C-alpha cells in the first residue's frame, strides 16, 4: 500500500511506484510476453544497448583503442555487420560483398 497521505487532499490516492508497475505489466501482458510465443521477437527492445555492449567488451579486453581512427574503423565495421544481420545477411556474406565493393546490397 502507498504511504499515508494527508486526508485533506482530493482525487485518487497515490498508488506508489511498485503498484503502478504491476498494473502496467498486467495491462500490457500480451505485449510484454510476446517473446515467449514468437521467437523472432527479442527479449528486450534495446538494440542500441546490445550494439554498444560489444564495443565496451572490446575496449575492456583490449584495454583501449590505440587511436581515434582505429576506434572509428572498428565502429564502422561493427555497424556494417549489425546492419547486415538486421537484413538477414550473415557476416561472411556481408564481408565478401564489402570486399567486392557491393555494400549497397547490404545497406539498402
């Protein structure tokens, strides 16, 4: 139950953060649990965070990037491969297309 509030206030009583979250999850249950029924739906919707996690792991393992240009090159390659994956093209095919100069097949 929410904290006691002064009886002079009008309107609905405050639910509290926990109760509001529970009510929202109950209301949106079908959307929240869609990943259970449809395996194409990711568990979360934060693709940007997942893409960034690889960069943070790379920096942690290597210690750091030696130059700004090296970091930018790494980001371009990972961005290209991530885009290819979203279009259903595997990394090997995407890299083969890049070496042939046919990146527009992946990026469009």
